[in-house]
C-alpha cells in the first residue's frame, strides 16, 4: 500500500488525511470512468503508451471487446485489462486470451485501428505512431503482446501468483493498482497509481520460481534462458528503487533503461564473442560528432569513477553513429548466469548515480 496520503485544504492550507476507498464507494464505473481515464491518459499505467483503441473488437470470428489496446515505446503491442476490483475477476485469463488474439496483428492493423479510434486518416495515424516511436519509418511489431492488468484493488493472491508464475516463463505481464483515496467528507479524491508487479516486493519470489524451473538448464532453449536472465536483471534493478525503471523488455542481447530521450539511454548489452556483459550509457545520434560530444561531457570524471567503483570505466566510440560510457562484467558460458543479475543491477544503479547528474543539465539546454 502507498504511504499515508494527505490533501492540503485550499482554504485552510492544512493537511487533511485521505484514506483508501473502493471505486464503487465513490460511484466510479469501469467503462465510463476507469477506461476513459486510461484512454485519455495512459501514463496512469506508469509508462509512456500510445492508445491504439478502446473497446477494441477487431477480432476475426470473435465478438470479444478488449478494454485498451496500446503501443509501447519499443513497438510492442500492449493489452490492458481494467477492473474496478481484480478479486475473483479472472482478469489474468481474459488478458491472456486477448493477447493471443492480438498476436496475429501487424503494424498495418495497428495503423488502421488507431485511425478508426481517433477518426483520422491512416496517413495521420501513421504519423502519430512515427512521432510516438521517434522513428522515420513504421517498424514491425516486436515480440509477443505485453499485458497490463490494472485495477482499483489487486489483492487476489491467486491472480498475483499466476502473474509471477507467468513472468517466470518470460511473459511480459504486469499489475498496476490504481487506488482512490478520499477525505472523510468525500469532498476530494486522489488517485494513486502503483506498479505492484514487477516491484521490490515480487522479485525474490519470481527469481525463486524461475531458478527452480530452470534447474535442468541443458533442457532449456537458449532463447528461453536469455529471456529469464533479462527478467531477473530487470526485477533486481527495479527492486533497488533507482531513479529510472527497467521495463524488462529485451531485444536479444541488450536491454535498455530509458528516461525519455530518443538518442540517449542506459543499457545492458551482452558481448557474446568477448563473453562480457557491458553496463553502459549509450549515445546514438544521427550525427556521430554529437555522440562524441556527449562522451566529452563524461570524460573528465572517468578516473574518479574508476577509482571509486574499483572497476574500469571506459569511453568507447564505435560504428557509424554510436558511442558509450561503460563498465565491463565478464561471464562464462553461452550467456550470463542468473547469479550475476544482482551485481549487474547494482552496477547499473551506480552508473546512473554517477553519470545522470552530468548529462541531465545538458538535456535541459
């Protein structure tokens, strides 16, 4: 549960305690209110999303209606299932069914759905998607659809245990609690969103389940092993409550920690040939000189960071447009072992703590 909530009375300027209530207590409905709120401001779910459709019903040979269909910043489809109260709602099963139905969609289907939803042309819908993704051309949809379960209360242990179990197999499914708080006279309402899975309360359970299932590693596919490692690393990192969060979505050998810039982000990247896991601040500008200029912002601090951390911190320009400031973490085997996930997570926190104060002022200029 969130910390105690107080609302400052605009007349007396005194803090007034607000207590949690249910949506039904204050007359909130699932479709007319909750669904509308999320469609208008998907940031309530804790990340940037582009809503593609509300009450989506474009399924072949099915009359089912999906609450919210969205696109995330990495071009994954996102299935959002909304409930006033998730208790005994079978929201997880419903969302899995919708995700399966959406798995056959293409980017052209997304453009058409967005055009219908916004009452625009498909060219206008394409432009909206390009702007949201910071891309010059429409990409293919990446991976399987993600799932977000959002409700005023998520206290159903059967549901949360199911979600944690599915995450152990690499499914990108999360839970967001949207708790309403009211003053005693019901004159003011505060909505407090909170991501409860993944968060610091869940990773230990998730990792325990995953490792037990992964024990016969020689029987697991390389792809599944990679997916589990990235999930462990993301959950360990998010448990540390760093300035930013990892979505847990990886692309093969790398996973990003984004903070809103299209050209700069933090990332872990596996260098399989060299058998090392790099923890890096990554610059990727169309003009290579701009990436190199960012390296110069960090360069004066390299000796101090290396000395303080006890691990070589290096600046590397490479390729046609890229540059990065990074730590190297060696590993053995075909892919990093889950045992190094906690260390990789802590190293990312250190990297952010030491470099974010250097780059943030330049982002604002």
